[in-house]
């Protein structure tokens, strides 16, 4: 255990599963300290991590203690201040996605990591999700030729429970759910297509949950109940402020000429995401994402009518950790990166690019769907992170 990476955690809420995953005493990493002002979170952390967990009164105290690395798992709008402080202190830092809620804050975090030569990692665990990695491998192997279009439909079946009853529902904390929830999928679209968004148009609105008048200052006892909270208009106990869209979509033109679209709905009965990738020699599509029955189907054997099976079926084997094994892969890569450095499958610049696309799409949908140019990161920062933060 003397050689374990000592990790301090900020925030023990919805993404505490990453902290639990990182607590591997004697196997490379252990969580030694927590900063979370909520007494209930503190009690839960000590129950799950261990009574020896040090509770820090503030974030500076956490940083100044016996920690080698930091995991920031707090609400989105708090990421920038905590990340900047951790990086200035020279700590290897994991920031849960989204990196921040504005492009300017993302760029500040990247510049701070560059200036202080502190290792920055972003929690885009979907790059470790088996179904996403399998789709990318098929594309890399040439199964569908050169990618020309990517479509993603995101059915957020528990959206009313997860995103409209707490801080997520207030755009001051998230910018919007097209950014907050969509940052994963925008990043995956960029990864599969091999490029970033250069031009975007958004459209959407608060179409259902704006009609729900039952509001609460705290989460009701049955805040998550698929039975009691269906249909969507039967929801109750929504956050006092609800000003984010529950239905949104964006059209993207990527820098390399690929066209893409992303659609997100928070009141569907099912919860999964569906990608369709079309190339010059075929297309692929996933059915299910991180469940036991997920499969990727490929159509590349010539033209035909309706064919539900395709020419190739690739079953997906899910891992045992969260998100089909993605959380385990993410934490393992972060620990290795914090200790040794080197290249990673996740990318701080790509994380920033997903935010930039989501921010400008949100601005577009709130401004009559006007097209928006999405500026790239500075060449200096792009080169630094592309080289592995050497």
C-alpha cells in the first residue's frame, strides 16, 4: 500500500462510484481524503471507503494533505475553480465530465495544466465503453469505408428523475442539458468521425416538464420511481428552477467534412443511445449500449431492401463495473496516467471541443436556430495535449 497513488476526492454525490472504483488498497490506488460539506455524503463515504478516510474542511485542506492526485466529482459549475486550484498545486487531476460549462472556463483549465505542467484527465468514460470501442475498431478496420455521416439518438428514459429535480435543471449550473448530458455523445461522435465540430445549429425547448407545477426544495422520498413517475407529466418534486430544455437536437459539420446530428429526449420510456455511422462502403449501428444484450450490426455487403440483421453482428460483452465496465477502464487509465504519464484514450482538448459544440448549439437553439461557428483551441494548447502533456 505504500506505493498506492493517494487520491483526494472532491464531491461524493452522483458520481461517487468513480471514487469507489479508485479505492483499490494494495492494487495501485486508494482514496485517502474527501472534501464534501454534506454530512450525509461524509457518512456514506466513510461507510463505503473506510473509517480512516480523512475529511477535509475545505478544498485547500484537501490539496495540502497527503494526496498525489485529485478526483473532482462535484456539480458542473464548480469544476473550473476546483480544477484550477488542483492544477496550480501540481496535482494530477481528474475532472468529471463535462470539463466545465463554458468554453472560456475549459480553456482556462487547459492553460493552467499547461503552465503548471500538471497532468489533466477528463472523465469521459464512454471512450472506455465496450460498445463504443467496438464501433471505433470496426471503423478503424475499414468495415464501412471512410466515415461521412454520424447520427446519434439519445433516449433519456430517467431524465425527469435524474435531471429535473436538482441542480441540473438550472441553466446557471449546466448551461443546458444539450451540453451537460450530451457532452458524452458529442465526444463519441467526434472520436468515431476523427474530427471536431466546426459549424453547429441547435433546436429544442422545454416541451413537457415545464407543465409540471409540483416543485420541491429537496428531493422527494420517491424521487426515482419508474412506476410512480410515469407518464412524464405525473412527475412531482421538480427543482424550483427548471429552465433547461427537455428536448434538444443539433446539426454539426465537422472540420474534416463529416456531417453529424445528435438528438436528446428526456421523457422517453426507454433509456439508451443509438449511433448510426455511415461510410463510403457501408454503415453500422448499435442496438443497446452497455447492457447484456447490446449488439452492433454492420451492413456492407451490397444494396438491398429492409434487412434487420445486416451482414455482420458483433455482440458486446459488458464489464462488471459501472457503464458496462467503462468506469473501471477510466479509473485504471487515470491511475496509470497520474503515475507514469503518457498517452490516453481520453483527451482534454477533445473534452473541450465537445463542450464548445454543446455551448454553441445551446446558444443557437435559444436564438432562433442561428448557425454558429465553433472556434478551435489555441494551436499551442492543441500541440501540448496532442503530445501527451510532455
